[in-house]
C-alpha cells in the first residue's frame, strides 16, 4: 500500500550534490504550484540518499528520509540559501558495501552495489508518480537512469560551475559570480596596501566559467582554467606587468580549482573518491601563489613580490541567492510543473539563448560542457577573449 496519494498524483523532489543559493526557491516554486494544481509533494531528504536509506515499514521513523511539503514549510525557507531538504553525493547505482543500509546488508554484500531496485520499490511504496531531481550532471545522470527504468522524471539543472550540458544557465552560478566579484574587490584593499599579488582559488573542476566571468567583469587581471594548461612563468610575467601598470601596485589572478600547470595534472586534496568517482580537489592555489612569489624577481628587477592567497571555497556558495538565483529557480520550478501537467517526462528544463525551454534528459550524459578556449579564452594573455557581444547570451559563454 502506498503511503501518499492524491487525485492528481504525488510529486517527489530532491536536491543532490553541492549546495548553492537558489535551491530553496526552486523547491518552493514546485511545491506551491503543485499544491494549487491538486498534487501532493514529498520532499526526499539528503538527495538520492533518502531513497536508498528508506525503510518500507509503516511504523518505522523515516523522517530523516522524506517529509511532506506544505506552503508554510517552503515559504519559510524559500528566500534562503542552501537546501532545507539537505543534500548528498550518494549514487544509488554504486553504493559501497560499508554504505549499504543495515536493513539491506544481507541482500547487497558486494564491494560495490546497485541499489536501483530498492530505489524503485521505495518510490512505489511512497506513491511517487513524478520525480523532480535538482542537481548537477552527477545527480541528474542518475535521474536519467531512473527515467530509463520507467520513472516519470523532469530534471532541474543546478551547479555553481554552470557546467550542466544543454543549458546556458544552472541555478547557483549567478550568486557564485556575484560573490566572487564582491570578495575579490574586498581583498583588493589588502593587496593594494601591501603591493602584492592577489591569488584567489575558486570552484571549477572541469569548467572555468566561475573564473572567466568575474575576470571578464573586471574583478581580476588574469585567470587560469581547467581547459588550458598554463605556463606559470608566463603568468608571473603578466602579473608583474599588471602590477607595474596599476597605480596601487597590485595585481589579481583567479585560479580554478581544476587548473593545471603545463606538463602537470590536477592537484587533489586527498586520493579517496566520492560516489561518482571524483577526488576532492584542492591546493592548486597554494602552488600558484608559492611559484609566483618564487618567480617574481625574474620579471621585477630581482625583487620579490609577496602574495596574498585566499581560497574562496564555500564563501561563494553560501548565503542567500541573488536576484537571478531567485527568479530562475522560480521559473524552472514552474516549467517542471508545466511539463508534468502536460504528461511530458524525461526532460531537462533549460535556459537557451535567453529563452526558457526544455530538452531531452539524456542531454545531461550526452556530452560535457566546457569553456570554448578558441572562442573565449586568450591563451597568450591568460584572460577572457571577446570581440563582440552582439547576440550573445546573458552570461556570454556557452559550450555550443
């Protein structure tokens, strides 16, 4: 017997992967519209983990795995950052033996286990007719899997890196860029006071959009991105020249966490991998800062230039959403409901060329989204390249 039912149906919604501002407004948009259309809404907690850990027993306390959503609940959280449903990087198709829930340990004892059959049973047990996952390409790739298994899925793209294929915009990106510009400008005062290089490490594992846009907006002199392995001596030479030309005697570089030296590879904080196979990045900013200070005398008449280094990290993904990350999630949530009302599933809601639209959900796994180096990045000057903004999308750069 299913736990929930309504005349129209039951919609499940979840948030997976890293938190960003804009998730709660998206949950709010889906819930309010769905309730008014006659649906019931179930919030699945901790991303896909809630559907993995759920126990199909009526008297079991599953409050850590799901909750019924109301207008009161979502209105209270709808203007805030983060996700009140919580999140995880759980991949139900690849659950390590140590992470298999105790009540399933006797059934799934391999080193790595595909718990999709349990997820499907749990969705049936809850009575979920439609599923709206909000996440990046990792989270949404499992949504593709469930759609292929027969679940009615409509996905919403979220990632501060803006790297979900098929869409010009992902929830969280605008706030991340806004915060990066703001904090870079704040740190200028210290860099200028001490006449130093300012090296800021920002998120961006495979795509450099979060370094490119603030640099294009004037927050930094240079940026290095995952899509192009850079020459550290060339970067030092450019920053020394930038500093010399600046009356305040400082210069700024934004370093994507996935950036790589020429002849080098990504720098990892640790070797362990998450459920989607990713190692935790960290440390490239430190290496760049140390190397710039070491190389600076070569281009500065033998005198060393000291460095201020800051890893912006979670500071750009915390706090309340900006205007765009309040408006776009509202639109995305309603787009998802429009599709469900029209009995259309297996879609990804998107912004494309300034227009809201939707695309096949398989778009998420069909390709990767990167900065087009040839079109948008000057490899000699190590900064964004542009010649005309005519007919460009709002955030200038897409992979298409």
